C-alpha cells in the first residue's frame, strides 16, 4: 500500500508535491492560507490548476 501511494505521489509535479508536503504539517485539516505561507506562490498556482481541472 505504501509503495502504491509513493508511486502516485512521485508522478506529481514538484510544485504539487511541495503543496502536499506543506499541507501535511497541519495534519488531517489544513488551510490554504497556512499552506500558502509555507510554500508561497506555488500554493496559489497549484490551487488554480486544481480548480481548472474541476
């Protein structure tokens, strides 16, 4: 199971991985503002990409 999750995370773009890493600091619940302050503009770009995909 762990290998499967690692493989999927490994296929993500570096920016998306940075956002997930920052979000993991907060635990089960994270806030966009907190993540954005940890990774700066990358969080905003990743959020915009996610919204664009729907």
